């Protein structure tokens, strides 16, 4: 096999690996050997009170400052399934906590409805399904997520 073909094949394999890492979840960063790794899957959310006056918020979600989903027109009291729309996220017991935020996109200035940390420093974290209420700028959202131990 020529060097040129080997390089092309290697490039294709590396590209496929990177793509698979993003499809399966955020590419898992290197973790310290003694660190416990946890996974987080966003499950669903519901807008209980819209931030906008028209009963529709353009919701988007950030994890650690990066937009991972949305914006999506979300009507008040309609459940939105996130499990098939967002990747699995990872954090470990020795790194920085994960920060999840929910926003409403508006012309001009976007409004943060709320955010919260998922970490091991204060509570372990509790494993299983958790619901977090976020409120701010007149909006109220409930977000359910699942946490499980990877190793």
C-alpha cells in the first residue's frame, strides 16, 4: 500500500473516530487514574412559565458554556424530549463541575432562565433521574437529567 493511500486511510479513520466521539457523547477527556467518571444525559424539559409574553420561548441549552441544543420554539406546558436530541456528557470527581444553563433566545438580547452545577463536591452526585427547576427573567423551566457512574 502506498504512503499516500495509508495517509488517506489514517485520516479517514481519525475523522471517523472524532465523529463517533461526538455522536456518542462529548469526546471523553482524559481523566486521572483515581478519578471516578460520571455521565449525564439530559432527558426532557417543560416550560412552566414563558419568559416571553407570547407563550412561546425559543429555548436553548448550554453545557459548560457551549450551546448543545436549540434554539427550539417551546410552548408553555409542552414536554420536550431531549434524550434523542442531545449527547451524553461526562465529568469526573477531580475536575471542575459541569454547568448546565437554559436560555431563551430573543432578538437583541438573550435571557438566561437559570443554571446549575452537577458535581461530586457537595453531594456525591446522587445517581439516577433528577429534576432541576430553573427560574429567572419571568421564565420557569423544569429540566430532568440522569446521572450514572461510568467507572
